[in-house]
């Protein structure tokens, strides 16, 4: 029996069509896209076709797409690149539930003299709009709020927040790494200046991402060299990765909407079954405004790491929180920002389904989950009602 993979928020498998499109660029189409000869022109054409596909997925212009090594670099380029050169430094707004790629970039800005205002979220993980509006001050230069949370799956009111920022002349960036390919993302409707994405979150390869930069937005490079990507990101382009990202974007644009209802139905069956199977289990994140494949549970009376290991032994791969913090024994900062109690936060379990997930996968999880939790609770003597 094949293992059940419920960790698509960490990474997705590469679509076979993506891999097939990439393979020639590791072999016979080996050119450097900066060169003028035949191989260089073949590679340049592939890069620009990939750029056009990513732009189409976002409703952007081709020239507004800058390729990066992934979401982390795109986030860093957005925050540090947009604010480079301001003197004196002003203020930056981030939410309390941002990915570390944004959080650490904001802390780096703090070390450079920027004031970082952290906007709170409610118990569902939704940013407090009133608090965000109050944080917009005359010296605020940029705000960054993720479109979809990587732990609890909550969707943020980015269009409303971006409108408030624009009205005050503040740049707005959104980390859309979890959202792109999962929910509709249109940069014009969102009204953002900057948006980050990563290929491996929607069936593309690892090591490739992009930053949408609205035309006219001021941005300075963080990686210097040959002036690639319109001078915003130097370094020979990752041609196979860009090809793969472009194909993944095209597939998402044509297929994601049709797949979404089925994925939501599987997620809802999983949540309903898990909540009814045991006491002391509840859903974290917004009950409706959430990613279609995300089911984040708080399980009282167990430790997240032990729960993930035991589920893996039973053939179900899940996560206790963000993959970049795996191995850490501390509860996710997202849980703490939402006001989740310590006992629940220690037992956080993130289940993220994907397009290859089946009803049989969900039913298998629902068979093994109660037994694993009861065993762990019995070993620790925990009372889930406490």
C-alpha cells in the first residue's frame, strides 16, 4: 500500500509534464540565454516563454516578472530591494503570522534602523484590518502581508489591505507562495506592488521562483553581477527551472479551478472525520477562508513531533508546522500569534492535500489517526479534556 502524502504545503511532486519539458534543457538545449548564437537564442526563447506563462497566471505583463531561486529570495528582494536607499529609514509593517522569509527580512531591516510594526491576527489567523490601518504612519514605506498562511491555511484580506496602503502612498508586498496555483491570484484585483511565488509549491521544480514587480515600482538589486533580469537579479538564468515553472504555471491556469471543488470536499471530509473521532481535537485557521487543501488540527495531549513520527510509521506523511522549522520542539509562532493555548499548540498537526490525494487516502488517515492519538495520550497520561 502506497504511503499517503499529506504535506503538499511543504512541497509538491513535480508534474510529469513539467519534468518532460525540462529534460531537454539539461542536455541538447544547453545554451546560455545571454549569448547570441543558436544555442543561446534557443535558451533565451525558453526563458521568455516561461516568463509569459508566469505572467499569464498572475494577470501581469511579461516585463513585470523577475525570476529568482525561490520564494525566500523573492521575499528578500521585495523587502530589502524596495527599501534600499531610503535615508533616513522609516517604518515597515508585517503581520504576526508571516513566513520566516518575510519575518527575517524585516528583522534585517530592523538592524539597519527601520522600525518594524507587527500587526496582530485574530483567533482564526486573520489580520486585524483596523490595526493595520492604524499602523500606516507618515513614515511607513512598505507593508507585507501573506496571501495564504503556510501553517493554518487562512486567506488574508490582501486586496483590502493593499488598498489602504496605496491610499497612504505605501508599497504593498504579498508572499503568495502558498496561494499561487491553489486559489485564483490576479495582481490587478489584489492591487499589490510586489508578489512572491515559488515553483515547487504548485507541481514545478525546486530552486525556481519569481517576484512580480508592478511596472514603475522602485526596486534595487540584492545580487549584483551581469545585470540579468533587467538588472534586478544577476546570475545566469536557471533555464530548466524557468521552463518547468512556466509549464507548471500553464497547467495551474488551465486545471486548478476544476480541481478545487474536489479538493475542498476531501479536506472537509478529513476535518469532519478527525473532529468527530476524538475529543480534544479542533480545526485551526479560518473555517471557510482557507486554502482548499489545508487542514490544520490542534490535538490536545500529544506532542506534535511524536504525532508526526507515529503517523509516518503508519504510512501517513504529515507535518507539525512549517517545513523550514522541522525538528524544532517549540510551537509554531503562528499558533502563538493566534492565541492558541500551549497544550494545543504543542500538538499542532498540518495536513495539506494535493491534486493526487484520494478519498481512500483520507479514509486511511481517519482509520489510523484515532489509534495513534489514543496511544500517545495513554503513554503520557494526558487528559484531552483538560
